[in-house]
C-alpha cells in the first residue's frame, strides 16, 4: 500500500526508530556531500601572498644651481600569488565519524542479537574480530598494555549480545538497542577516564578505521547494483507501459558506457568530460538501497525480516560507510578516498554488467510483455541470484587485480598511519612525524603525509629534504596545492621557479592559481607578453579572477602602457580595493590625475589593499587634494590596529602636505615614518630635497648625514648639497665619485662640476655658458662684486646670465640685504628670456622683493596680471594675502593668515617673521614662541635670527639672545653684524 512511505504500516515504536535511523542516515549523507563539496578544504586551503612593489615616480622637480633633481614618491603596485596554506588538521571530522560509527554499531549489534542462532554466531564472530582489530592495548586502559582491556570490552559488548540471544530472546528491538547503547556508553566512559593515552577516544576512532573500511567495502558491494535495479522500476512505472525492454536496455547501456568511459578516463586512456564521481554513485546507491532492500527479502527471508530489521541494518551500514568515507574526505586522506572511489567504480561496473545479464536472462520475456518486473526482480527463473553475486564479485576482483591489487592495500595502510599522524600533530610532533614517515613509506606519493613532512623540513630550513617530500607528493596525481608548494621552494630564484611552474602548468593546465603564479614569474623576468597572456588566462577562472585582474593592472602600472585609467576605474567600481589600487597606480605611472572620489573605511581599519589604494589616491591628487581628507587619512593610519600599514598612507600624506604648503606637517610625518621604516634613508633624502627647495642647504646637509649610512641613492643629492653649502674640496670628491656612475647624464654633470670647482680662474674663458654660470654661483664670493660683474657679462646665453643674476640677488635677499638684492635684481632688465620657468621664478621672486619693501600696490598689480599660486606655492599665497589684509585693516583675516604662517612653514623666513611681528602687538610671548619654534627647525635663517634676538632680550632671555647673536655673527659680514648690533643696542650681548 505504501511504496515510498513503506514504514507507515509498521508499529509506532518501529516508526519512531525509523525516524532516528533516517535522521542519522540523512546527517551522514549531508556530512559526506558537504565534505566532498569542500574537498580538499579545510586541510588544504588557499592563501594569497601579496608582493608590494614600491615604484618610485617623480611628483615634483627642484632646480638647484642649474641641476634638476626630481623629488620622488612611492607608487604602490600590488601583486598577489597563490599558495597552499599550511595543513589545517581539524579533528572534529574524527569526532563526527566516531559518533556515527558508535550509533551504527549499536543498531547493528542489536540486530545481530536478534538473528537466528547460526547467523547470530556468524555475526558475533565478526564482531569479535572487529573488536580485536581496535588495538585497545595501545590505549593503555588502567595502564595495561596487553589484551586484558580487549577481553574486558568484548565481555561488555558480546556479553550483552549473548544475554539477548540466550537469556532474553523475547526482548524487543528497542530494549536491545537500549542495552547496547548503555554498553557502548560504559565502554566509552571506561576508555575516556581510565586510558593513559592522549586523546583516547580519538585514538580509538582511528583504530576502528580498519574495520570500518572492511564494512564500507562490504556495503559498496551490497549496493553496487541498486542503480541498475532502479532502472527496472523506472521503466515499469505507469499504467500503459510499452517497449519496456528497449527502454531498459537503452538506459542501462547509457549508464554502463558512461561508467566505462569514467574508468578509462581514470586510467588516463581517454579524456572524458562527463565522468560520474564515484562518491555520488555510492550516495545514490545507498539511498536507493534504503528503499530497495525490502525488494530483496526473498534473498534473505530465512535470516531476518525486511520490515524493519533489514531496513535498519542497511541504513546502519550506510551511516557507517558514509561516515567513514566522509571522514577520509574531510581529512584529505586522499589515497584512501582514491582507492575507495576506484572500488566503487569497479563494483558498479562489475555488478552492473552482471546484473544487466541477470535481468535479461531471467526477465526478458516479461520485459517484452511490458510486465512490472520490479515486483519479481529477486525471484529469478534462469540465472540464480547467488550466481549474479559471484559473477559480479569475480568481475570486480578482476578490476582490482588488473589495476595492481597491492596499491589499495598500501593506500589503506598509508591512510591509517596518516590519520594517526594527524591525531598527534599538535601534541607530540615527534610521534606525529614518525607516523607520517610510516605513511610515506607505504605510499611516497601520499600527498597529505608528504606535505606534512615537507613542512617539518621547511621549519628546519632543510630545503633539499623539503623538495624530496614535495617531489614525492607530485609523483602521482599532483594537485595545484602540491605543485605550487614545490614551486615556492624556488622563490629565491626566478628562473628556476619559472621552469618549475611551467612544468606544473603542463600537469594542471586548467589551474587558475598556477597560471597566475606563472604570469608573476614571467613579469619578474621582464617577459611582459607572456605575463599578460597568463594573467588573462587566469582571469577566466572564477577563483583567481580578482587576483589575476589585480596582477594584470599591476603589470600595466609597472611598464609604460597606453590605457585610460579613468575608464578602467569606472568599469571596476564594484571591484575590491586591491584592483582599484593598481588602477590608480597606472594613472600615477602615467602622471595623469583621475577624476574619482575616495572614501575611508567605515570601521577605520586598514589592510594592505585599502592602505595602498588610499596612498595611491593621495599621490594621484597631490597638489589638488583636500587637506582635510589627508588629515583624516593620516589619523586613520595612526590608529593602533593599522600600524602595519600606516607607512603606506603617511608617506603620500607627507607629500600632499608639502604640496599644500603645510611644510611643518610634512616633515613631522616623514620623521614619524622613519622611526619604523625599513628604509629611513630615502625619507632623509626627501627632506634634504625639501630643504634645498627652500634654499636651506645647511639643513639638507644634516638630513643627508643620516641618509648616507642607509641609502646609496644619496650620491647626487649629497654632491649638490655639499656644493651649495660651499665645502668645495669635499664637493670635488663627491662629484668625482659620481664620475663613475653608469648614468651618462649624471656622469656628464659630474665631469662639468669637477672642472668648475677644481679649475683655476684662468679656465673660465674655456668654460661653456652653463659652466660659467656654475662658476659664478659657487666660486665667486657674494662680496666680490667686481669679479662677478666682469665675468657675468661673458655669458652669452641670456637665460643663464639672468639665472646668475637672480641667484646673486637671492643670496643678498637671504642675508636680509634687501637694498643690495634689489640693486642686483635691476640688472635683469633688458635681458631677453626664452626659459618660461625661469621667467616665472623671477616673477615670484619679484613679489617677495616687493613685499620686503612694502610695495603693496605693486604686489596687487602683479597678482592681477595673472601671477597664480598653485601647488607648492600655497605659503606665498597666504603670505601675500595676509599682508594685503593687514594693509586694508582686515585684522580678522590677517590674524587667520598670519596664524597659518606661524604654524605651517618654518622655512619660509619672511612668513615667520611677519607672523611674529603681527602677534607682537598683542603678545610678546607669542611672538617669541613663534620665532623660537622656527629656529628649532631653521637655525641659520638670518631673518629669523634678526627678529628673534631683540624679542628674546625683551623677554629677558639674554642667554638665548646672546647665543643666537653669536650664530648670526657667523652668517653675515662683520659690517652687517656691527650695523645690526648698533641699531638694536645689543653690544652687551656680544661675546668677545
């Protein structure tokens, strides 16, 4: 009456037991399918390693004495390669297996206890052998390392079976299950509490694997024909059947041919894209057997009844088998899984072929007549069922022996020792390694054991042994994980790594991870075409697409490519930060500003990808970025949780601050970064260049003093700085060092500078115009006007002549000799300039001269004519704005602007002095503070010193004033010094 819901006719107690069996069965199927879907995780899983390439790109050029020096910043380019994580041994799979094993055995033993006497003895004998295989002596129960614990456990379990068989034969199945459940719990408690072994229950679980494998193989054989049997039921469905035989033959042959193709694919005879996973075959067969076992009742009716005992028994066998296979899959014990999969396939082919003959020979007339053969399927008329079973077994064994029968035996032994190695991997490394070595001995291609042993060798820095084990892992059915782990051992040698990855690609041509890493190896060797090809191929794999796309953009950012970064970014709006970061890096490399917006992480937590994206964005927008965003970015970077990535944001932020005129903050940020940077020298170079940009070679020299010890790139900057400071002999040596550089441009400059600095005055006539300009800048004293006037007229190039005059005027201006600076500046009149940048510099300098002479109207006129202040000139803009505010009595705006000048750029002498003068009206103390703080950074500024000394004396800091006066004395001429002392009545402070 009930075909699908056959249990509906059972007594209520049996129905309730059925639901317990069904739930456990479903759980075991779910665990098996889940493990299969996640395989080889969690044991083998991917991790990505990022390579951060710091590409130096110019953001700003400074010109010092006719020599252009780029100020560089870092463009962050990310590359991501794939590797297998260290094996993650999760023993929870073993715990689940033990639970399913115990649950199944309780039901099986309960059913055995209810069998007829002969079959009970057979079942009890099998149980005795099974318990003996548990090796309970290894658990050292009560400290006993002999067979006594085994005998004791047998008494508990087999004694319970004997009780029900001989003393209480009328006991119900529920009562029997309860008895064996109690016996099992008692056994577990004894082992758990009185065993001296580590993890005794888990140790027991591993020891049960051998018997579970035997039962699993038995189950595979029992259900191997169920799919073929279901075809008989399928073609017999309906009320008006026709052509039943044809349908059955077609379906069966289609199924069997596919099985054969799957087998031929597994032995690498053909390539078949529609292979059936053997695990799926077993699951389907097990489910069908749960319903189909009742049809087989004629076969076993003298042993037990189908309802409910046979159903419970097959369900319990399925739970145990699925639990066993699920454990091996979840623990990535691949050799056992491989051999079981082969046995499943062999059994389904062998028993399937013979079952087809069994059906045809017994029921072909009925099929031709379109009868429902499923009702009499196990009541043969010609070929006995036992003959089918024997023939199917012979067919299956033929597969086993043909394909080297010792292989699965060794695989099972190797898998057992692998499980033991996993069990002790965290508590006893020595014992674990020993078990892994045993596993490796039985199967050197055991990837699980070989990978574990390779990891141990890697920890010992024994690369040769590490490679030996990894080569073993790759000797049979290599995986992406084992191949990439082997390639990783060659990571220090790009060429060898490339060769290994090419071999890996041949073995796993569909692997996105291998293609991705192969492309990175090509890119390291500069083989961009090959790298691009494999990155594009890796993008076709869903798993590696984000990494490959990011790497492809990283490759484009590393080389000159003609691509619209804005378009790429818009197309990648939904992509992760790592892709966006490299797209911005492309624009940075091209020197193009992107029209995009950037948001900081809502949780204020940075990672490598978000940090590089923000850093690249700031770099891309240097000179135009809102400093509020820069400040917010720096604040996020400084948070404790972001310390590993703070440098990636703070370095670009410092550049952005400098471009925005917030020079003090820029210096502070770089000095903050230097405390944790792996390359502090490069930051010292940057600060030296910033100092030179403000005509402060003395400060630049101090920064370079530290940089010389940590960064070899300082040679050119150092030579320029020493020359600017006026240490001619040292400069000659520095330029001579550069004479041997490979860079022909630098070598040419070095040769020219050596002639200028070391040459006699008589050489001047033979100098080029540029060398004459250099000679006037570095060899002719500021106080030797006669020589300068004579020699400058010999420069034919009017741009260089103007530059020489401008330099001389600036020197007077820096010495606070405004009248002499203005007089020298007038000599520029009448010169015809072709250098637009030089003309702009003259105009900007002219504004400073006007401001020093209080020519407010001229400043307004020049600004109205189109003098603009962009990036790197914000300080000057604020300075002139403050002076205009003051001149128009807008004290509120003036106060705001002078406050800005007082805090943001101590190297802009006039701004600091003007701010001090403004605030002196209301507070001498604040005026003093502004100047004293500026002198901490800019100690040799003549203008700041001249402003500081009187105010220090007024605040009764005579010692400080005297010290500053002594410093000033060494910076200006005696006449200028005496004039300053007399004018400010400072004779009492002069140290004789």
